[in-house]
């Protein structure tokens, strides 16, 4: 398959993830949608690595994997802290920092 | 053959992504993301990224998703309505999504890169194997590798700090507010929390006649159960 097919799939997944971040209210699902966007970026990186025949893009994808794992850890810790304080697990009602 | 595998995996990946966004129960969203990640690993294999595909399946679809499932079952994610403001916000979000996709498609297909529509560089044996990845990580990309390990350490410490029991919610508050769903039995009927002294029946410290005077004769302040519990939790 040509490389541009992979890039189109990557763009599609990225857009679905971005739409999920806009539409959903549950912070857990918003984290999942962020994962989708990071995975789309990973797919594009690996497709370009294949196009150039250079494995640097795969290293970049691995680092993105690590960053995504960190984001998941901190995000889930935040959600557990929200739940412990019996605040609503809903991003529309958590607007104290908005001023 | 590779085209067939590509289309199956691509449809699986896109369907998994749509499932993450569209399913109401967060539990099913996580399961859809697992399917999405497995399809994406197949795409990575087609692009000859063997090690990244294996890492994706083991680390992502295995470990990270289990962490998600733990948190979903901890906070008990029930089905919630999808949109706060009815269909108007959904329409705006859909329009933004579509605009973004058109823009990205124009950027990809209209780029002046000729190789984009080709099959890529000729395959070199050893491309994407763990051997090559490991060598690159420990020679050319040593600094990003170390920074990534430091980032993981910081994230682990941050998660422990964030999710620990706070000073703001004392144990007594939690027991009082959550007793109706933590303990199936009513309080002060011989529960385990009583056995370890975490909760006391009201008559033990509610009688000021006998207990309070004993301690006041010794010249000490009356120790209330609330004060005792703030010093030592579970």
C-alpha cells in the first residue's frame, strides 16, 4: 500500500479523537480520546519512517509511547483525586480554575 | 495480500476510534480502544515497525488499558449523556472535525513530496528490528532515552502525590459520607471498622457525666474521637 493511505487513516483517527475531546464530558473518555490523537501521530511518524527507510521515526514513536504512558498516569491520578473529594467527575462542572 | 490486510486493519482502527467516542459506557470505550490499538499494531507491522508493534500490544493494549479498567471500575463509570448542550455543540464539534480532516487531507495529498504516493524506500534487512532500535536508542538517541526515563519517574511520583489520601478529607468524613455505600450493614452493628476502633458508637463518647470528669481531674483536655482519628489513619 502507498504511504498516503496510512497518512489518510492517521488523519481520520486524529480527527475522531479531536471530536471526542470536544464532545465528551467524562474526563476518562477525554483521556482515551487524547490517546487516539497520540496514536494517530504515531502512525504518521511510522509511515514517514517507512517512506524514508530511516528508523528515526520509530524511535520518535517509542518516545511518544512513553509520554502517553506518563500522561495516562498523571491523568488517572487526577481523576482518582477528583473522585476521592466527591467532586463531580464531569469536566463541565469542574470549572473552579476558570475564575 | 498486503492491501487486504491494510484495509481490514484500517477499518478496525477507525471503527475502534469511533467506538471510543460514541459508546456511552466508559468501560466499553476502553474495550474499543483495545481493539483500536490491536488494529494499529497490525498497521505498524505492515510498515515494518516490528518492535513498535510489539511494544504497542504489550505496553499499551496490555498494561495501560488494564490501568484504565481499574480506574473505570473504581469510579464506577455509568452511562452519561454525550453532550451537555444538546445537539448544537455536537454539530459544532462535527463541523470542526470535518474541517480539520479536510485540511489534513489537503496537506497530505497536496504536498509536493513525490514519495508519499509510493511504496516507500526499498526494504533493508534489519529495518525496525529490536536490534536496530536498541542500538539507535543507546547511541544516537541516548539523551531522549534518558529524558524519557526521568519523565516516567516524575510521572510516577506525581501520580502517588495526586492520588493519596488528602488532609482535607479526614477518615471520619469519609466514613460518615460513604458509609451508606461502603458498608452493606448499618453502622455500630459490629462492623470491621468498629473492631479496629475507627468508628465508635455515639454513647461511648456522648456521655459527659463519667468519662469527661475522669480526665479532667488529671488536668488533661478531653480527647475527642475526632482528634484521635486525625493523628492516625488507616
